[in-house]
């Protein structure tokens, strides 16, 4: 490891006494230095950098040979140092310095220092740019120390990046957000440069030396608002293929005739007034964007740009006409004309390749007579123009796929030939004066039809001709009184929007019922709408129904399928019906009724316990009931909130099998109140569980079990964890071998297996499964998985319930033991005995799967009991819980 001289070691802190001083017992002054033999030295600077600076000197000191702060180390170029001779490559530079310090701490040590010489000029450039920036900031009163530091740092970084680009022979340079008036001269010496881009740089000029970059392909100058002109050399760059001038101050372009490789030219948000001579002689120009400029005209020979494919003329308010040669752009594929004063288009016969044309916010009054000869035109948009009519032969545009006509206030009708557009897929008519639509019989490929903000009063009689492909229909803010019955034939329709139709009063029920694939219906802001089709909420694929703003609707006008939408349907009700809908939904919500009735019973029990002379509950039990009642109030508030937000309720999700079972149970029960409680408990359950419990209702024990499950999940003691276990419970019931065998036998021999007998046999089989689910519900998922193997045996189920009661009981639960459950699960998984038992059973082929599960459960119960006893002992040892009763003491 090399030895670092102490004078160069910035981590070395010199001692307060010199080793050469006599130890006379006198105390050394605190600012004495071993280098000046006890003389007073300047106070040490704080920080590592501050302590290192004094030993390096400054540029001024280096020239005079002095050392700062009394340092005795000779500096470069000072007396006592040996300077290397100049070299032919650097005749005026210092090649290196051998410095022989005279300090006693540096005897026999030599240091070689290489002085950096910037031959690129980047350091001077960055310093000059920073000085100019600082002077401008001072003059404008914008000087800010922190901002100046950031600018200085960015300039230094840019200089470093340029230096690296030269060293690494990079072919791309990007400069962003720099206050530079000019690019460094070095830039134009990089002969291999292919891309030069600046963004938000305060360029004032672009040097003529840019002609040296004969390989430059991309030149992008964005945000150079003080750049007023380009040098003529730009128009002579032989390899330039892309030129971007966005948000600059350029008013004129240099002659571009020699830029034969130019393919893409973008001039946006710049005060360009005129295109240069020779502009139309660019043989490879493919994309041209002249947006938000001050152009007044285009060259008369504009049509010579035969390679041009994309032309954008947006935001040129002074442009009033196009040259006659414009229609000769045979390769033009996309044309955009927006925000200009062009009143008429020249002949377009020669633009045979045109595919997309957009005219918006223009003074266009008429389309050319030969407009329909554009055989490849696929997308046409005419918005905010002064058009009075469309060509009568517009139907000849056989390739047209989308036609958009927006806010053409003087356009009163569509030509009848529009029905001859067989490939038309999207038609948008908005803000026009149409009162009727022509026949669309021939436009059978139409997929999207939008008619809005018009005076449309009726739809064509053959509207059902669109049934093959129409998927989206929008008729908004029209004068329609009703929809024709032919709407029902639109079998592929997925979206129906009928907003802001002030005169619409009803929808045809038969037609709506046939819209099997519709997913969204928007009827918002139809103030005269008074009735809804009874089938509208029952559409199986309907996901969104918007009735907001339908002020004439009442609660009685809402069909049951809308008031209680199915699980996947979201309904937005009118604001004035929010409270009525909430109350109606709460009134019919079985979970709300179940919870409310259970809370009333618990309040009565608590009142009896408080005021009776011989209460049935002690103080702790009373507090527990009060706690659950408070939780029930919170849950009831959540149900009210969901009802107000029109979320799906269980009332609309009943299992058909449970509905029939409840109908038969009504005749078996004498008390209407008991039947109401049973109905609420059954209907509160998920449909999948209703399906599995429906055959319990013929027997009294079965009805009690259904009521117990409903109250246990959704009553005052119900929890989200138990509710989440209900689908798993349904799956366990469906796959239980004994239950499956019993149901199969009852199906094969119905006479010998009456429904009440089957229900009485099913109840004791399903009850343990319910108790297991309730016991496992509060446990973590991993613990559930490990203890689930115990449930196949009665003793295993008993142990799981004991563990759940001990750890999670609200009254006697032990938090310390809850923390031990994860450890218990890990121990069960890794216990060698468990692994051995499962491995043995996997190899045993004589037992059925049910017998294997029971054998494993019986064996695991003993092992888990042992581990559980140890966990309780550990909790007691830590002093966090009293010792629970062991299995041997029970």
C-alpha cells in the first residue's frame, strides 16, 4: 500500500506539539504548527475541504511562488522547483513540475503534479456564457445566488459532456436549458457529428461554421426565441434530413435548394413570414409542418414537392388561399388545415393518394367540384367551417371510413348519396342544422353513429339496416320524442347514449328488451323522461345505467331491476331520489334487516340484564354486548352509505333454489316473525352458499342452522373474516363425501327420502363445517392452511375451536397467543413426525382419500396439541398471559 505524505493526507490532524520540541513541560500554544517551529499559524478551516485547501495554494500564489497561510511547501513554478521543458506539441505550456518540499515532514519525498491545459476552449466558453448570464441577470434585477449556482453547474456539466463527446467520438449532442448565446466553437470541429439538438437554450445566433458538419443529419432548435435567422450554410448541409425549428424567433429561412437530403421540416410557433426561394426544389421532403406562423402565402410552385406525404398548416390566420398547384401533390397522404382564412380549396384531382383530410376552424365555404375523385380518402373531418352543403356525389368516396362534421352551423342536410358509402364505419354529426337523416341502408358497415347538438326530430324508417355492425349509438341534445321500434334490431349494440334530449318521454320496452349485448345506457339530463322499460335493469350484460338529471322520474317509476340492480350493474339515480332510493334499498336489504333486528334483540337482553334483580349476564358480558352493538351501528352506517351509492344489494342476488325453498318454508312455519328472520338470514348469504343450504329448510334443525349462519356472519357478532369464509364453506359442503352421497341417494330414491328427512340428516353434517369455518376465520391464512388438516377428525375440530377461542375470543382472547400462532404453523410444517405421517399416507393405497384424511387428522391432532401446550407455556413464561388449561386437565 503506498505511503501518503502527511501534507497530502486531508484526514491527518497535526499534533499540537512538535516532535522536535524539547519536552520542558511548558504547554504548546493551541495554534502552534510544527512547520513554523512554534510560530503562530492561522486558524484551521472547518471541514475536510477547508483543511485541505491551505496546502494547495491559489493561482495568484502559484505565479509569485508564495504559499497561503504560511505554508512552507514550494508551489508549481516557484523558486526551488524543477520545471519540465516545453514540448513541440505544447510549446507554451508547462508539461509537468517536480516539487521538492523543504518541510521537515517531507524530507526525501517527491510529488509530481500534472497541470491541466484546456485545448478545447470549453472552459473559457462556459465562463464567458456564465458571465454574460450573470450580467443580464444583474441588469434585469433577476440575480439570484441559488439560481446562478445551478446555471453555473449546468454549464460546467454541459462543457464536460461536450468534452466527453469529443473524446468518445459521439455522433450526437443534446443541450437543454442553458443560457448560452452561441454554441462553443468546438461543436463545429466534430466532423463526425450527426445530430445536434438544443432545447430552451437562449441562442442568439448559429455560427456559419456549421457548414463543417457535412455529416449532420438532424438539427433541432427548440425554444430559441432570440434566434432571428439561420446562416446560409444550413441550406447547404448535404446530409441534413430533419430540421426542427419550434418556438424560435426565425422570420425567414435561408435558401434551401441545396439541402437535397431534407425529409422532415417542422417550423412551429415561430414568426415565419415567407418560405425561401428554391423551397419547392426539395426532392425528398416527406413531412412538412408549418403551424402557428405568420405565413401569408405558399409558393406558386408548391405542387412540385412530389415526395410530400404529410402536410400540416395549423394556426396560420393570415393564410387566405392555396396555390393552384396544390392539387398536384400526388404523393400527399395527410392534410391538416386548421385555424386559417382559406375560403376555397383548389382542384384536388391530382392528390390521388390523399387518405386523411382535416379542416377545422376555417373560413371554408365550399369543397371543390372534383372533391369526390379522391378515391383513397379514408378519413374526412370538417369542423367549425362555413360550409353550406356537401358535394352531391360524396357517395363516390368508396374508401371513406370515418366522416366527422362538427359545428358547421350553415350545413342543413346530408346528401342522399351518403348511403352509398359501403366502408363507412364511423359517422359523427354534431352542431349542425340537420332535422332528419337520409337513408343509411347502403352504409351497412357503420359501427359508430353519433348525432348530437342538432335539431334531429326523427330517425329513418330503415334504421334497422345498421343491425349487422352498429355497436355505439349516440343521440344527444336532439328533438327526438321517442326511439323507433327498429332500435331493438340493433343486436350488436354495446353503448346507447341518449343524453340531454329535452323532449324524450319514454323508451320502447320491447325494443330495449332485445338489446342483449348493450353494456352502457346513458339517459342523463332527460327532464321529461317519465317511464323506464321494466326490462332495462335485467339486461344481463348491462354494466352502467345513468339516470342523473331525469327530474320527472319518481321512485314508483323505477323498475325493481333498477332499484335493486344485479351485482355487475352500477346505476346513477337522479339527485332528488337519492334518499328515497336509500330508504327503499335499506327496507329490502336482508343484511340490513338482519343486523337491525339482531341489534334490537341484543339491546333488549342488555336492558334486562341491567335492570333485572337477577340479571342473566355479568358485568363483563354486558360490556361485550354493548361493544358489539356499537360495532353493529357502524356497520349499519356502512350499509346505508352503500345503499345511497347504489351499490348492488343481496336483494337482487338470490339463488333461485333458495327462493323456491323459502316459498315452501312459508307454509311450514306458523310464525310470520320467525319466517321473516329466516328469510333475512337466508337471503343475506352469498348466492353460492344459498345454493348449498337450500335443502336444509324443510327441517327445523336445518332452518335453525341457516339462521345461525346468517346471524353469525352478518349479525352483531359477524366479522368480515367470517363473511370471507362463506364461499369456502359452500365449496366444502359441495365437496364433502357424506353430503354428496346423501344428496345423490335422495335424488335417486326421492320417495324413500322425503325432503324433511334429508334436511334433518344434512344439518348435523353441515354444522361442524360451519363451526370449523367460524373458528378458522380470524386466523392468518398460513395458520388456516396448516390447521385445516385437523378438521377431518372430530377431536381435530375440537382442538381448532379451542385454539380459536383461546386466542381470538373478544372476552377471554389472549394477544400473546395470537403471536404464537405463526410459530405454531411453522412448527407443524417442519415437524419430522408430521412429514413422516404424510409421506406414509401418500404411499398407502388401501385407504380411500377420506380415510387418509381422517387418519392424518387424528395423528396431527396429538402433535398439534403438544405444540399448542408448549406455546401456552411459553406465553405464560414470558408473563404475557395466564396458563390456559392443558388437555390433560380437561
